[in-house]
C-alpha cells in the first residue's frame, strides 16, 4: 500500500484539541458575562434575581425569568456550534487555528449535518472521550463524531481538493435524417 499524501490536508489531533479548548473558554466566558450582568441587574433592583442558592423557599427557582435563563444556558452552546459550523464551517476556536469542518467530499455542512455532528459530541463523551482520541490515530484524523456524520476537519491554509466530478457524458449522436432542432414543423432545408 502506497503512503497517502492526502493526510497533510487534515487537521491534526492537537490543533483540534486546542480549538475545542478555545471554544469552551469562549462559552464559559459568555456564561460568566451573562451571569454577572444578571447578578448586577438583580442587585441594582432592575429585575428579580435567580433565586438559586439563596435559601428562599418561595419557589423563585421556577419563575419565568429563570426559565429564560435556563433556556439561554442550554441553547447557547447548540447555537454556537451548529450555527457557526453550518454558516462558516468553523467555530471561533477553529478560525483561530485555521481549521474547518467539511463533508468528506469537501462540500460545506448544512444545518442538519452540523446539528448531528454536535449531537455526536455526546457520543464521544459517553465513550469516556475515546471518541475524541480516535482522531489522534485515524489516518484521516476523524473522531467518532466525524465518522458517524461523514465529516473531516481540514486545514484552511492548505487548499482542499474540490469535490470529485463524474465523467462528462459523451453527446448522443442523432440518427441520419433526424432533425437536430426542437422545431418539428419547421423546414430544415433553409
């Protein structure tokens, strides 16, 4: 088996891990900023506080404001990963390290594929992170979530080969005496 030069296009394990750490730091920073703004607004009397961990038995944990807060904290990571992967093929961490997620044929991800890939992160988590480590030993540097979704992570500083196009079809020759035009009633002798 001849060694493949194609592996030079794929992002390595350490650059992918560093991008993931950057993404997690961004998400944690966003969470902390929202929490700090919420806390400062509640302390200033602009709105009610979270009511979490304050020892009150008033049922403030189930207020509508807390439902919205919970929705933000649950949906922001989904929005972050799915939207950025579908729109740009890369999160901010991947942008910093010049790597990008594409389908195996080199086409960009759509929202459905980006969402399924995000769900694949949980599959990697359930395998005690072996799904992520898989990328270190795979020839195409695919993690378990990449294998399931048929995606690869490539370097953007090296051009990825364009999607393979099929052989062009040879034109079909018309039999002698068959008019070549679409006009059926026109005189072809002009």
